[in-house]
């Protein structure tokens, strides 16, 4: 399995929140989830820039770990 170096935030929320009404609400759900956990937010910020339209591989792994999802499970979503 080849893991890309970056993943678009929109692609991530499509997989994490498939029942969301819109892309905007799914992005808001992810932001809320990250804001609730200050340790996760700090780890994501330390792993790379958060002001872009994508997460890097390390940030993705941190988010998936928070949601208790393995990389293999994420690929199958």
C-alpha cells in the first residue's frame, strides 16, 4: 500500500463524515473535533502547517489515531 505524502482536507472529511449534509458542515465537524482536544491540536500544529488545503502524512496519522482508525481502514472508507 502506497500512502501519499499529503491528503486534501476535503477528501479526509468525505471519508470521516460521509453522512454530512455538505462539505462545509463536514469541515466544521472536523475542526470542532480537533478543537475539543488541545493535545491533538498542538500535535497537528507541530507536525506541519495547518493553514493549507491539505494535511501531511504525519498530521493524517495523528487524526486517524484520534478517531481510532488504522491506515488500512481509512483506505477502505
